[in-house]
C-alpha cells in the first residue's frame, strides 16, 4: 500500500473516529481513573444492545431506508421472553419463541415495503405502533420479572476475561460484516442501495432482497433484545424506546451514507462508541443530567454536519 | 460470406398504450457480424432490442434462435439462451468493486459454504478484463472511483462473463468521449472475430462505417430496409431514416439578424470541462454548437445560465455583464434554457401543464403573490394553442404527455417568462420525427420573431439543418466556426472528432 | 354505478382519505353509542386540534420533499419557555410572541441545515430534536411547572360559543395554510420544489429560500401547538412532546401527502389527524385495553398509505393518453 492510499484511507475515516480521540483525551485529562479496564468494559457493556441493533439498522440504511420499528421490537421481545418464562416455559423454548417475534416483525416490515410499496419510513412507523401494542398487552403496561440465572451469566460472567454479552456483540459484528462482505446477501444489500436496477438485470428480485434484509435486521434486534433483557434483568415495554433513532444516528455517524449504498458495519462501531463514550464521560465528570441531553444533541448534530461537509468536499 | 443467421425476427409487433412501437418488424443477425440498428428517436430500436432480450414480450410475431422458436418471459431467459445486453445507462453499483459488479448475484462461492470466493472472483474478473485488453483497471476499488470509460468496459466484461453468443449494445458510446471510443471499437471488433453476433443500437452516423457490417433502418416502428454498410451514402441513409427529403424536415427561413444578444469571452469552469469559450449570438439568429458528448457543451450552458459559477471569463446578455450571477438574475435579463434531460431538469412531471407553464414566470404573472388558477389555466391554454401542444386539457400532469409535447411545455415555460435568448440543449432527444419537425418550425418562428437561439446537439444533421452559424466545440474549447451551407456533414463530423480547423 | 363511483374515487385527490374517514366515523358510531353525542364530538375535535396544529406546518415541509422530526420537542421547548416567562410575570401577548419567535428560530435553523448544508432532512431535524430537548431540560432545570396564570389556560381549555379555542385555532390555521399553499406563489414554489427539485433549480426559483420558509412555517405551527398544549395541560415539562412523537408525521402521511414531496395538501392532514384521534377515542370509549390503541393506529397508518399509493398508481394507468 502506498503512503498516498494510506493517507486517503485515513482521510475517509468517519469524523466519529476523530471525535472519539478528542473525547478520550479530554475525559482522560479531566476525570480520575478514566483509562481503566473496568471503565471501558462498562462502556462496552452499556453500548452492546445499541450496537447490535445498529448492526441491523446499518443494513437498512445501506438500502436507503430507516427502520423505525426496532425500538418497539426490542420492547416486544424482552416482554414476550420474560412472560413466556413466567408461564414456566423452559429457556430453550421461550427464548427462540421471543426472538422469533422480532424476526417475524422484521419479515413483515420487508413484506410491507416490498409488496405494498410503502416507503420504509412509513411501513416501519406503522409497525412500531403495532409492536408497542403487543409489548403493552403482553406486559400489561409495566415491567415483567422472572428469576433466572441466564441474566447474570450473560451480563456479568466472563469467558477469557470478557463478559459473555460482549462475546455475543462481537459475534453479531462479525456475522454482519461477513454477511456484507463475503456473501451474496451482502452484495444484494449494497446493490439495492446503489442501483436496484443492477439487481434486476442480474436476475434477482429486489423485493426478495428487501424482505431478506428486513428479516435479518429483525434477527439482530432479537439478539439485542436478549442482551438488553439480561442487562436489566426483566422485560420492559418501554426499555427499547429511542433505540430506533439512536441506532440511525450511530449508523450515520459511522459514515454510512443514506445514498448509494456506501458504508458498512465497521463505521457503525465508532458511531455507537461515540455516543456511549460521550454519555459515560459526562457521567464520570459529574455533569448534571440537566445538561447532558443538550450536550449529546449538539455533539451528535455537529458530527453529522462534519460528516456531511467532508463527504461533500470529497464529491467535489 | 453468406451464412445462416443465428437470430431471426419475423413480423414482430409490440404496442404500448397509445403507441404502436413496433409494427411487423423483420430482422436477422449472423454470427460474427455487427448489425447496426438505426432510426430516429422513437423509431423502435430500443423496443426491438428489448424484445430480443426478453425485457418486453412481443404482442405478435416470432423470434427464432438457431432456427428454433423462442419465447422469453424475462431477461433471465435471454441470458440462459446466450443473449446479453450492455445498456445505455450503466448498471454499475457504485460501492461494489469491478469484480463484484461483473459477477453480481453469480459470485463464485467457496465450496461447502455460502461465502464468496473473492480471490477467484478477482482472478476471473481480471481474466475477462485482460481479454478485453483492460487489465489495468483496478478491480479492487469501488467502481465509483473509476472513470466512465472504465465502467463501460466493466459493463462489457459483465456481459462477456455470461459467455454470450449475441450481445446487444444499446448506445454504448453515449457516455464515452472520442478518446475512449476507438479503443472501445477495438474491443467490439475483437468480439466479432470470436463469432459473437452483435446488435448495435446507435444514432451516431459516424459510427456506422467504423464498426458496422450491416444496417437495418427502422422508422416509426416499421421495418424499412436492411442493407450493407457502404451501400448508401450518408444523405441517402438519413433520408431513409427520416422518411422524407431532409430539406423538408429542416425549415429555416431567412431573417435579419440584429444586434448582439449573448456573448461569452474566454469562459472557463472549475472542473476543466470548459476551457476558454468565446461565442456570440445575435437576435434573430440560430447558432448551433456541434460537438461530441463530453466536449463541454452542456457545461458551458450551465455556466451561462448561472447554475455553475465560472472560474474565468465573462458573459454578456444584451450587452450587460451577467458573469457569475444566479439563475434568477440571468433569467430576469431574458435568458432561458431547455435542459438536455427534460424529465430530470426541465419539468415537474407530477405537476400539471398549467403549473409548469408558469413555473418561471410566476412572479411576473402574479405580481401580487396571489395565484389565480383560472388565469394560470388561460395562459397555459394560450401556449397550448400557440405551440400546438396536443393535450385534452392543461390540468393533467405533464408526465402523461409524449416527449414532443413535453418539450413544448418547456418551451412555453420560457416563452411565458418572455425569454428572448434561449439555449436549446439537445431539443429533440427522444422525440419522434413528426414532433421534431414541429419543434424545428417553432425554433424557426422564434428566430423570425427576433429571439436568439443557441442550439446544442449531437445530431449533426439537425445542427446543419437549422443553424445560421455553427461553432465546433472540442475538449472545452471552440475549435471552429462555419456559416450555414459552407460545410458538409462529413467535414463537420471530422472537425468534431479531430478538432481541426474546418475552414480556412 | 359502482364503476362510476370507483372512477370518481380514483380521480379525486383526497378521495381515499375521505372514504377512510367516513368508514372510521361509521365504525365509531356503530361501536359506541356515545361517539355521536355532542360532548364526545367536541372532545374529539379538541383532541384532534392539538395534533393537527402540530402537524399542519409539517405538511408544507413534506410537500417540499423534506421531513421535520423536531416538532414535538420544539413544541415542548416553546411550552417550557412560555411557562417560565409566565412565571416571571411577563404579559401574555409578549409571551406568545416570544414563543412563536422561538419556533421561527428553530425553523430557520432546520431550514439552513437542509437548504444550505444539504443535510438529509431526516438526519438534520432529528439532530435538532435532540438539541431542543436538551435546551428544554436546561430551561426547566429538570422540574415541572404547574398552575399557570388563570388568563392563559383558556387558550387550551376555553370556549368561544360551543367551540373550544384550540379548535378555532386549528380552523384558522387550516384556512391560512390552505391559502398559503394553494393560492400564493410561495405555495406554488413549495409544490414545484417537492415535485422536482432539479427542475426548480433550472427554473431559476430560489429553492433555498423556499426550503427555509417551509421549515419556518413548520416551526411556527409547532410553537402554536406548544402554546396550546401547555395551556391545555396547565403545566409544562421538558418531555411533554414525547407522546406526540411520530404521530405528527403519521397524521400528515395518512392524509395522502407523499413523503417524496409535491403531492397532497393541508386538508389531507386535517383528515389524517381526525382519523388518528377518532381511533384512539373509540378505543378509549369502548373500554378495550388502551394498550390496543397503538395497534389500531399502526394498522390504519399502513392501510391508509397503502390505499393511497395503490390508487395513485391505478389513477396514473387510467389517465395516460
């Protein structure tokens, strides 16, 4: 690799990377015990469910869509899982069933977008409402609990010094990356975003590609719901609220573009980390929660503007 | 070298709502020949090609492949029978690399897994590209970073990867510059040597001789004649395509030219597509700009209209300097522009004829800022009458009009804005012969009324037929200027390509 | 006969939305005996009007082909500022003006992000949404304000004759926006911009200005909505916009205004807001679990937009010359 192309590669890193670097320096200088393994592990554990959701969202954004139903899907999945366990179904049955609801929701999203020709935004907006209803009805509107060892195993126990929750997250990352880079499924997702016509010419139905993509995103959400439920040790009909937008923000901050099928799940890592490191640092610095929302909003908006600006300069 | 055709088309007909696109067309193709399909826009060339490919299903008639009757329900069937296409519009996915694009949805897999064997795919892609003498194309970077000619070669590589016996090339040179065309033709000749039958759709006269073996002429969806290249001269061929003597098609009444309307001095843009263009245009005059795609003609129009800011040079409109001003200012001073892609740039397709007609003149028609639909309709109806736009009413969306009538709406838009200097960029692209003649007559009338018209066109016949004066443009500069009737088609064609001074 | 009705329905712009509205009203009156009572209708109208006011300006933005996701929190911010100013004893007209000014500023900010920086509207306004929520939190210092001055609350709960004041505000806004969108050159430019942004550019129209104005309209109606909401709740809190969230967008798209821009209109949004509110009202009244509200809403959103897209494509096929 020549120095020039290396330089180009660095230049094409999403601004999130630089902003993370700046934040690490800033927080490191302003808080005690910032650079400790336990702090970073806790950042990563906090970030895990959002990251897994964002893996799925990356696929949809690559196809020039957005999935607004992911938060509601998380709500539903956590509730259904715990409720099924309350009904004394064994974990091995309850968990696949609950995850199945999220996968099914994703599949339905795909069906509505592909066959009814609704814009993804509207289709998933409708689905969001429907899934929230399911979550509320199943949980009767409040958190549901059921004692089980699985929560602690996933969220607290480690293998090789790394908590299981992170292993699963890493697994989701590699799965999505491999799918995007090394399978026909991934090539189809990228061509749907870049030039759906090309897929038709290649003899593959864009409808089918759409349905597959949404279904996969449903699966990622199911995994994220599992992690989230383990972390909060319950099922909760509003625990996932906001994940849909935060995941879109993370994906965009990671440099994936809503045009042309550009980007990938690698950037999303930085997008999620940016949000989580920012939040964690504000807490570490004892910034009053009153100011946190505004600060996060401004940083995120700034990063998005920076990214748009850099992309436009590159285009020209 | 008479031989059995590999593909025969008999009595093929295809209708779309309101148009009979193909009417009992005959066509045949031999192995190892380049068979050029010619005809004016709307003659049915693309429809025929699409029927052969399986994208359209003909209403009547038969297609025989190696003597066997075939019936394709989709391009997939066509591909299975060894018929592939290279489309006019590139079907590249911008953020996949060349190899991924070539083998989209057919990627070689690592045995026993669903994983793509990138190494093999790269090797195969390189091999195909090497067979096209394009081994230098980087197959690992997103194709978006490659230039158009390279993407075009990748398109061809993609077609070849199907091991076809017949390739349809639909206006393959449309986006290539002249530098890139000759190497491209080399590749086409190579394919011909390999015994592949090539159907070549093009409207560029110059290309027929360089690449074609036989020519089939279509007109208004009808089969006219199949002939060998060289059997007829250019003028006669054009007459066949147009269906009448060209002198009847291009009407240009003599009228007085009075005073300068538009002048540019050493105009340059930031991207190096326009490098010092000086032209003048007088009232009552039609001036043509002849040049190949990529010569910088549209870029120049955009500079004059104010969409892009010039890097240097000056623009004067009626003697007043308007260099670097916004479109709204330039338009106020009388400039109008019919953009080359009217569906994309010229019209709000979903909106009505009435709305589009006053899109530019909104402020002057309704100075109070309050819109009256009735007055709006009246104005639109006036222009419908004046321009003979064929439509039952003015409230329907322009998307429902034919190409020629859409172009008239664009013209109405500028007339209602009282523009007196109008740039026509490819004014008859995608328009059938009848409507073309009406557009020409209209241009002639506008000039007679004292308006100044700058016409940009790739169709040489129309430039020569309509212009009082012609500038020849190449690589962003004006390389020559000729008066009407001073110059033949061949001479200008050569000048466009070679960039030599045409006349002493 | 059926065929003629069918053809008519296919041709009219709001036909689908009106039909759905009629069915929803019919269904509602059959499902509950109390739906068609005067009291309940007034309640429905009052509930509708807040949602409608919030969505009304969004209609203009969606017509340009954009979207504004910052409305709910903008409304909340305006409500918070208004409440704080009232507590300081500032006079009501000044407070209202200040609130609207905040809306204008947010609108300009969004408009510039979209028009000049060319950020995708979805992203830009989502960012704004977070920022304004943050500002609200700072303005309120994490507290909730109750008990606003007595002469302020009528804006939300008062009546003129039998009509609640929010309903009157909604009707006035409908009229104003109808006039602006259908009868002025500005409105025309908004439609043309959404229909084809490139063509607008090649028609020498000032697209950036039109974009900013559309977002400002949206900001102003968000502000008005925020004021009405605050008065109705007789309270202000940074999160008061949360429950409206995407309902605002839903009301607009259910009314047949296309997210691609250039098609639709303010009456569609009136109908969209009505349908949404009636469904929620009925589910409340008939005593089914209120948790099913959003299920019904979700299904109706999908069906209504699908019907709209479906008939539009049929219509295009029918009228091709």
